C-alpha cells in the first residue's frame, strides 16, 4: 500500500468509493499505525482514515501516552464531525488507561455505537463500566474482558454478549437474560462466581459457548439453537462434574463441541437421537465415553481427541467429509 495505482495517468486508487476504502481499512489485518500510513496514498484516503466508522485500537508496544492520544483524538474528531460509529474496540495492557475509558465510552455512546469491546489484556484488576453504557440504545454487540458490570436496565437491541475473565454471579446472569431478550450469541469464557448456567427465555439464541468456568450445571432451552460449545479443563486427568442439558433446538442444532464433559455412552446416544441435524461434532477429553455409536445422514465433520477410555467406535455417516482421531489406541 505504498504506491498509487495509475492507469493512463489516472489515479485509480483515489477514485475508489468511500465505503470501499472504509472496508479495506477496517477488514485488513493492518495495525493502527500501518493503516494510518495509508493516508499518504491520497487526500481521499486520509479523509477516509479519519472518518472510518470502525475504531479499533490495539496498544501492543505503543506507549501509554501515544495510545491515549490516538484514541482520544480519533473519538473527538468523530464527535466534532458528527460521524457515524459502528465499532469501538479497545485492547490495552496498561491499567492507567482505565481512567480514560469512562470518557471514551461516553463519546462512543453519543455516536450511537453498535459494537463495543473493552479488552484489558493480562490485568489482574477489574474495570467498572460507567452507567452511561445504559444510554447506548443501539448497542447490538458487547465484548468485555476483565470488567465489572451491573445490567440494571433493559438492553432490548443487544444481540451478542461475550464475557471473558468476568466475575458474574448466578443472579447477575439471570438479570442479563431478563434484560437482553434479543441475544443471539452468548459467550462465557473463564468467568468466575457463576456455578449454574441456566438459559431460559432467550428465544433468539443461536450460538452458546461456556468455556473454563467450572460450572456445576449448564441447561439451555433455545428453540433456534445452532451451535453449543462447552469446555472444561481436566485436572490431572480428572473431569469436573457438570450436568449438561439441551432442552430444545432439536431440529436446528448443527454444531456440538464438548471438551472435558462427563457425558456417558447412553447420554451420547440420546444426544445423537434427539439432534439428527448435527453436521459438526467435536468430542475431546470426555473420559467417560467407552463405546460410541453414531448414525447420521447429516454428519460431515467428526473429531475425537484424547478419549483415553474409548474401546469401540462405530460410525455410520454416508456424508462424512472429515474424520480426525487422536488417541493411544485404534
């Protein structure tokens, strides 16, 4: 991206539509500084860089002062120009950044941000979300890492919620379910404080992921569920006991991934019978499985990893495209 493309003396790259340039800047794997260098291509590209609707900031090796300055200037320019803001994603490692995040969230809310992400990498403390977050009535996606929150108001537009290293109680999770009826994607990763993940009432839920939360029970009732992922680490070869139940989505579930689950042979046969449309099945470190039998017309990808107790496997899947098996014996 260091040279202009010219055909018969015409600067073609500067003639690209603004929305195309925004897509290039937002969807490539360029870092903030690399993408900013694209401004030298032309004045058009400079204007597009400053007005882009996707503001994504990674601190990496950037100093605290430069990171704060970059985020602050970018947001305030959008406010001054009354520009549209779709994404506002922060990834940082300095706890001193926390003192600026309240103001940045307030500015993003004023710009009707639809996707907000706060990722505090490697920090042991937690950041408390400000109450102004409740004014983000158009917010559809919220990603939080090492943050505290209280959903005291209804988020009727929220469709995707991802919580990573967040302390959340059973009561708080229930409050999320009650106040966010439109959720389609729910991710709980490395969350503490929660023991029971009981999802009832999210009729739009399609994607569910509970990973490394040390739960005692996971019960999901969602009529349109398409993907269910559960991951629990095994400690010295022992499984963490967790009751898993999927009470709906019998005709819609397509992807099922279980890692470290205490599922038995009979329970697996019940799952295979109840969910005939599963096309991708991934079982890992499910040590209670000894004799797996599966018959499926829809199964296309089947993965078995680290099933140390497995003695027999019978597969009848005429449309299977990929089978991956890792174990000590065949």
